[in-house]
């Protein structure tokens, strides 16, 4: 529709120039007015078809970036809470270890006093057993702490991976694993 209008304007311009009218006028209007109208129409079409979609795309991208930033902050807060929880558990286990150690020492001293009639060998044996029990409990408590920390870290890593890995990433990882298996079977 716009082209047919311009074609009509150009035909009129040719007709006017063939009739011997003044070359600086088209349909009775000065040529600079037509050029100004042409420029305005071009800028309007450019604004409508280029500038507006670009602005919308930039706004969508900005909103997407803001959403990702908020999600990253949430994840960071979650990790900080998890780290704080692990520190609290570690401190609790260390306090329990110290209590166990103190209780073991106290138990060893009581046993030594109660069995003072038996020789120093018996008291040394009891102290040695108490210290071994303490060491076993310390090792067991540390192992439990390691398992708990590993479980929590594994679950958190799994949750983060499930949220962050896309279907395309899964397919790529599967294809990579299959190709490695095929390469190892040869």
C-alpha cells in the first residue's frame, strides 16, 4: 500500500516534469516538503519496526538478568546457612568430644582411686583402656560428622545440579558418557 502510494507520487513527479512545470515542485508543493515527509515516514517506520522490538528485547534481557541475580543470591544464602549449620554441628561434636574426654579422665581417676590396692599396673591398664575408648569414640564421632557433612553436601550439590542442568546438558553428558564407554570397550 505504501509502495503504491510512492509509485503514484513518482508518476505524478514524472508527469509534472514532462509537462514543463517547475522541477522544484511536486503536486504543487515544494520538493523539500516531500523530502521532509519522506524522512519523517522513514523514521516512523524505522522506529516502529526496529527501535521498539530492540527496546523490548533489551527490557526482557534486563529482567532475565535480574531474575538470575536474585536466584544466585538465594543460592548463596542457602549455602551460607548450610555452612553455618555445619559449623554449629562441628562445634557441638567437639564439645561432646571434650566432655567424653573429660568424663573418661574422671572415670579413669575414680577407678584408680577405687583400685589403689591393686598395683600401679592395674591403674595404668585402666587408664589405657579409657584413653582407647575415648579415641574410638572420637574417631567414631568424626566419622559420623564426615558422613553427615558429605551427605548434606551431596544432597545440596544434587539439588543445585538438578536446577541448573538443562535437558540439552543431560543429553550431551549422556552422549559423552556413552562415547567414553564405547572408546574404553575397544
